[in-house]
C-alpha cells in the first residue's frame, strides 16, 4: 500500500513529466470508476502536483492569455481547479502516449500535443479516490516528512487523547497524528527505536523524556550484537527521518518508471525480513517485530500466513506465469488420462450376462429348497 514517501514521489513524478506540457479538453473518467466526475474543461492548462502525508493534490491551471476581453467558450472554465487524490491500495500516476494507456487508467488528462500524451491515475484495485475542488482532509494531522515541527507539536499537545492509550503500533497508524505512516513504516520505525512488541510503555508522558525513555525501553536483559550499531533515538524524530530515507531510495516500487525493488528490500530491517515475528493487531493489520509481543497484544491472536514477497518485475510479466499455469494444467490432464487407462471397465454386455446368470442361480436355488 502506498505510504507517505510513495505519494510524495508520485507528486515529484507528475511535476517532472508534466513540466511545460500543455493539456487540453475535459478530464475523462473511466466508466467503471465510482469516484466523482471532474467538472473541468479548458482549451489549454498546466498540471502541477504537491503532497501532504497520504494525499496528493493536482492543480489544474488554465493558461493566461494576452487578450484582456477574451471570451471563454461554453462549458470551459478559466479558474484553477484542485483535485485531491488518495491512493488506496494500488494507486499511482503514469504519463504515456494515448495508444499506450494502462489498463486501469481511471482518470485521464490529455495533452494538446501531437501525438497526444496522457497523464493517468492508475488503480487496479479501485480503493483509491479523488475529490474535485478538494482540500487536504481536516482530520489528518501535519505531514511527518515536510511539516515536522507542526507534526511534533500536534502529538505532544494531545498526549491526553485516548488514542495514545492503545498499543504503540496502532497509534502510529492514526493519521490524525501520524499522517503518512503506514504498515511498513511503523515496523521499521519501531524496530529502529529499539522497541519490541506491541506495548506503548507510556512513551508519550513528556516530550523531553521521549528520547531517554525510548532508549531504555526493552533494552534490559538483551545482549548487544557485536558490530551492530543500534539506532536509538527519539521516536517522533524517527517518524520524520525514516520516511525520508525511503524518498532518497526512490520509493517502494510504486514509481511506474522504476520496477527494480532491490534497493528497498535491502533497506528493510524488520518488515517481511526473515527471523522477524508477525501478528495481527486489534485492527486486523499485520505488525512485524522482534521479541515478545507483550501484554497489550490481542488475545488469541495468531501469526498470519505470510506469503513470500514476489519481485515487482514478476507482477508485470504474465507470460511466464501463463506458461507455468499451462504446463501445470497439461500435466494434470496427462495424470488423469493415465489414471483412466489404469482402470479396466467391465463391458456392458458382459456385465448384463453376469447379472442374468446370478438371477438364474438364485431362482434355481430357491426352487430346490421349496421342493425338499
């Protein structure tokens, strides 16, 4: 699922690919999308993007003309329009030629050039959404990456909120306070803060005590591995610096122009890493950790069956998968055919003859008994 770093990279991608490109006409939506239509059309406009936590905003800005009293054509607009996107489980942007549109392009912006190019919002699972004339959601807190001071103040000033009574792993997914943090980031942040398990351990008591408290949490009784440098620091600062590390890597594979995910996998220290434990939290989300889950773990919670991560390039290459599927089906057919050949069926005429003979014997046997 795209998290803060991926959405920021998506905004950078749009700004890079669409710089200087003039778009035209209406914004077109796919027939299957349930998101709202975008009531915007212009003869010529630009597109720029910005991000905040788990949201991306596209600004559609009509070009200014030198003619002071130029009339606007019916149905067109000369006012800028903002569209706020939430990516859901699989959303991203792609800029292609018109004849290379991605399969799941649900919102499309067409350039004025020839051949025409299209900026598409692609979302295979359709959990993403967009809001025309939208603004940043008011119930989301400041961005952990680019509004660090406001983010920290927002957390510290609301420590009495009941949200902070929950396990720390669940608190980190609360977008009211940790806008941009998702499943893989929370695992990496907690692991790097030398926290283990799901306990909150009253980490939020005082801002000045955060660094020392985190450094002390769960360290007793654990021998330090030789040659391993433990990254002990302020948990709130890690919520800021760890996502920025991902931005420098180029994201988690959601950049449509970069399919190689090896750098990100090498960067991971906890999430989906061999030797780590996993359990479902109270919201049903899988949390990765090391050590004991602690008393705040859900009762009777079992470790989910985790499928091994598949490389990103395999997800886009269906040829090999089809060949494997076809070979498996062919081998299954051959096995069934061999099984059928091994079973000898009794011919129908022979079977009927046996039944008739059995009836005759039974009749004769019954007749002889009655004569005696």
